[in-house]
């Protein structure tokens, strides 16, 4: 892991890593006999963390165990940064750096997100994103920095042999659309 920042004025802990702009964000939980409460997004706090955008559109998905969604991205004027969290269950969340000028181009970062750990992954523009479902079911929510645009969407294969991503599941369930995405080596990087 990288550097850990505890922001005293806000209710989040941030961990950075070798991937520029990629951040693990853990909210502070306030627990009592009724349950718990925490902030999932606060514009002023996120700006202080260096996250200026990620709340133009919110998406939510429900998936069964062994489902793999991704690896997806949007490019051009509708390129998306994402703030991903798992509301129910557990996922293995993956971001692949597609920024040609980045020292981590073509590498991936993976982390378990769950309703138990409450971690969120901030993925800046320039990454492909996907996840696998480790629990029986999972609900995932992600805020994005631009609206969905069919003409801007793209992706790379989840099973790209050059990436060697261990999705931590067996017998992946993948959409027909995702099965025919290009490999990274065949993709003209949009970033």
C-alpha cells in the first residue's frame, strides 16, 4: 500500500498507491445501539483529497456470484472518473491504467470492496474498470464524473493474457458483449 492520509476535518481516511490518482477511501463509521451512519460522499472533503469530480451520475448493479463485469471505460469529452463501493456482498474491484504516458500503463490494481469493510475505490479518468462477485450476491454503486454515452464507451477483455488478472473466482459469468472486447495490445489507447 501507499501513503495513508487521515483528514482531521473530514470523516474519511485515504490510502494512495503507485497508480497516480487512484485512491482507497474509507469513511469513518459512527456506531451506536441503533446501528451505524457514515458519509459516502461530501464535495468539500473529496476536493481536499484531490478528487474534484465524480458525482454527475450514479449507477447501481446487482450481480450473482462469479459474475465479471468489465473491463469498461468511456473516453473523449465523456471520459469518466468513478467512485465505486459495494453496498451488499463482496467484490474484487479492478482498475487497469490505460494512460499511455503513465509509468503504470498496462498494469492493474485490485482490491476487495464489501459491505463489511465500507472501502470505496476512486478511479480517475484513464482507467478501465471491472469487478468480479465473490459473495452469493452483490450490489455495487458507483458515482461517475460524466453521463453515459454509447459513442464514448469502450473496453478490454477481462481475461487478457497480458494482464493476468486473478479475478478470485472460478467459472466466470461474462456478458456476450464483454467476451468480444479487444485485448489491451490491440487497443489504441484513448488516453
